[in-house]
C-alpha cells in the first residue's frame, strides 16, 4: 500500500475515532512499529520515510543524547522538527513512542537534571504530535534490585509529578541487564507509587528468554498485561554462554505470534515496536539498516497474520 493511500485510511480512522484516540483504549487494532535506534546512519526524516515505505503502521524515535532524535542536538531547531512532522504526515505513520534512557540518579543535582530532561521529552512529544503525543519509554539501569528499588520508587515519584503537570506518559521496561528485570518487580514499583495512570510497563520477552528459572511467554504476559501500555519485540539467542539479541523472528527460539495473540486476546490495543539492538547495529560490520528494517517488517507482519490479528 502506498504512502498516500495509507495516510488517507489512517486519517479517516482518526476522524471516526476522535482526535488523539489512536493511542487510546478504544483503538480497535494493534499496530506494527519500527524504532529508529538501529537507523542512526541516516537523517531522521529519511529513516521515517524508509519505515513508511516498507509498510509499518507507526514509528518510535530514539531521543538519546547524540542520536538523531536528540531534542538538544539533531532535533534542537525549529526546522529539524518541522522536517520530522512533514515526514510523518507524508508517510501517514503514527509516532507511537520516544525511546529515552532515563536512569534514576541518587545524586540530587543529577536527579534535578533528569526532571528537566523528562520535561523536554514531553514537550518534544507534544510538539511532534500535538493531537496524540507519544508515550516515552525507558529502562531504569542499576544492577541489584534490592539495592535499587527504593531509589527507583522515590525518584520516579518525582518523575510522575512532572508527567502529571505536563500531561505526559512514561513506560518503564524490565531489562535483563538492569536491577528491574521482571514484570513482578515492575508491578511492585508501580504499586508502591499508587499505580498512577501516567506510568506503565514496556513488555519485551527477549529480556525474559533463557532465564533460570525459566520464564515462559504465557506467565510473563499474564503478570504484565494489566500494567503494559507498550511492547518492544526482538529475538535473543545464546552464544558462548552469553545472551545476544537478534532481529525479531530471526532465531525461531520462540514464536512472536504467540506474544501478539496473547496480548491481543487480553485486550491490549497498543503497538508492537521492532527494536534493533545496539549489539547488532554497532558491532556487526555487515549490518545493513535497510535490510534489517525489511526483515523486521516481514517477520512481524507474518507473526500478526499467524496470530490472526488485524493491524491498524
């Protein structure tokens, strides 16, 4: 389907559902998104056009310092933000998320700086997509859960105040290399904060695969479903006793269609965003961003079809 045709369909859908409701609970279908994390070799508007041309429904922009979505770098000017909006309009892609790297800091001065950074991300989200600002997603860092959980709780309580004041939304991802690494820990954290409506969890099974004791798709989704507002997809494999990430669907180590199907049947209506790990795009000299984006689309479009889930 061409860009103009898809843009017409999505514009009509937005009109029928009401302004901003493509991110809301009344959205009828799940979307397939692509992140720009692995597309840092091209200007952001070109990356958006590539993702749209291949056929995705939505896009996530990486806003790390120094990357193409950095609001204090490549996206600091009015012209650069205009160019991104124009590319989004041209392709008909929804901006579903901003990928951040906000890790709670014990140092008060650094924490204050993070609050300002979060505020900048919320403002960028609103400026790029004023009718339906995207969610901001992040990992939390740290090493040991018991050593970090109270710091996370206290600092994120301040983050939540910024979210409330600025009407933003943040989703946090359990990460196998970080202190918060399971859905149960995310549940504890959000419960400690009173389960605020502007905070949620990112689900990514690649961080639960090959764990000891084993963590299964069904059980992790059952636990995470009530607090999940965003899903990242990629594969993982064991190489020389270490876990390495791969493109979604590339390894066959689990069935991505099961993830899609179980979440859809649990009434999740958000996006599934393909993530290309830095283990691939930074370390593999043969990495081709165009080819990788196409592989992500082909594998996950097939997963949606196998799951019997209509995209939108």
